[in-house]
């Protein structure tokens, strides 16, 4: 697994290096001829490029300063949004140039010429000052639009998540449990930016939904118990009749899942590692199952067979599984509802588009596979840029009804 993360990190550094060069050209080289301005802005880009891997290296031995992390990640988010606007400009320029190229021969054909093979002059004006003026207008527009998107995205990410209420007809649910409420929290990502203040806000929103049970579907942390345990302890304040249940996510594995699993009960969590528990009493109950992360490239210890061993398939059941994966097998086990996260709903453009292409209807919200419902949460927190654009965070309130 470690080699895979190193390869991904190297590929990301090369890719971001190429994108930084594009930004350097469009925002600096094309805009100013002043050598001191060029050097100063180039240094800012270089420091920003180096800052994220440096902060991550710092985080391997302890959490980097929250303020420094927030500033760097917001600036990276700003650069991403500016880049997207500049790429859109490039697309418009390409389209206009093609139209001009197509129109040029027809314009030329109406002009008498002694030599029909003579080249037609380009309608573009090759004026350095004009080009610089247009480059400045483009750069200013990109910075303005990118800055507006970044401000909006940070606001949406850092303010209380909306409560999404979803009624679910759960097969086999006893009538005595009609209206049973599960509040799902997913992808909180406690780490360098998401700490005690954010978690207090999240606890307030979750408790406001008045849950009978709280389910946390993975990606709780981005760091070690030693550095983040005091923040995770805030989640002890979650209040529900039947308690808080947890299944692991891929980031929990990256953060040392074997270190986290033993300490989470100290924070009031019941950890479901490929096992089931009974929720309710003799008057009415259902099975709550949980699996470790589905995983890829060596991560994850997902075992649906162990979680469903000796289970009566006619009983109402809810499965906590971080990734919206393996749904054919889940449906074959006659599990009524799976609660997942992982996708963030894409978090921000173009991730929203990529997520919809990768996961399709499973990317976010309610979907169905055979006889099994799936709800994929957009999550509560964020990774990398602290922004949410087109995929606002949510606390999910699932109201179970007899079906």
C-alpha cells in the first residue's frame, strides 16, 4: 500500500507542476514584463507548490499548524478555480480561432486576385501591446471569478451542514419501530483543518435531528490518535437512544486503522468490524451490520460474509459500509439498506462531474440495487481544498418506515 501512495504522490506532483507552469505563463509571463514582479510572483507559486507536500510530511509526525494548513489549502483551491476559468478561456479562444479560420477562405474568395493561390492574410492583429492587454483582462477576470468561487466554496464547507431528511421503507421493520431515526455522519476528515470548533458545530446539528441512533460511515480522521484524539473526543457529545456506531473508511486505514480501532470505544463508538448487532428489544428489533472499508491496492478488510454469518435474512437490516460498492452481493444477502459515503458527491467542480461519471446514480443520494436501498452521503467534511461547490455537506436523517 505504501508504494502505491508514493506513486500517486509523485504523479500528483508532476501534474500540479505542469498546472503551475500554465498558471505562471497565463498570470505572470503574459501579463507583465517587469522582471521583479515576475520573480516575486513565481516565488509565491513555487512556495505554494512545495507547501502541501511539506505540510503532509510535517503531519506524519504530528499535525501541522491549523492556520498555516488552512491558508495553504485555500490558496490551492483559489489556484484550482482560477485554472478552470483560464482553461475555459482557452476553449473559447480555440473555438473562435476555428470559426475565423473557416471564414477566412470564403471572405478571400469574394476579393478579385491576380493569383488565386496567394495566401490570405490572417485577420488577427499581431500587436504585442494588444495581446498583453487581453492577457491582463483575462487574468483579472479569472482571478475575480476564481476568487468569488473560492469564497463561496469555503463558506459552504465551513458553515453547518444542511440536514437531509430521507424516509426509507425498510422491509421487515417491526411496526413498533415505525419512524425509527438514524442520523448518518460520513467523511468528517478530522485533521489539520477540521478540529474541535467544526466538530462542536457538527454535534449540534446531529443532535438537533433527534436521532434514535447515530451511524458514522468512515473517513473519520486524517492523522494519528496521538495528534487527533482530543478533537475526536468532542463526538462523545452525540446524543441518541441507541448510541453511536462506526465502520472504517479508506482514510482511517491511511491514518493507521489498527491504532484507531481500539481507542474509538473510549469516545463512545461501537465499532462494527465485519459483524452485526441487534438494535431494539423483544418488542421489535432489526440487525445493524458494519464492514471494514472495501479498499483497493491492499487497504481495507471488507468481509460481508463474516458480517452476515448466521443472520436471519427475513429480518430488517441496515449495513454500514464506507464505499458504495459490492451492492450486487449486498442485495443477494437481502439487506434492506446500505449507508455509505466516500464520494463527497464530488465536493467541487470538476470532481462533481467526475464523481457522477464514475459512480453514476450511486454518487450521491438515494438509489436502489435489486431489493436493497443505498443512501450515499455527500459527507460532512472535506479533503484538500476546504471548499464545497455543487455538493454541499450534509447530515443525513433517515426515517425508517414499515414496508
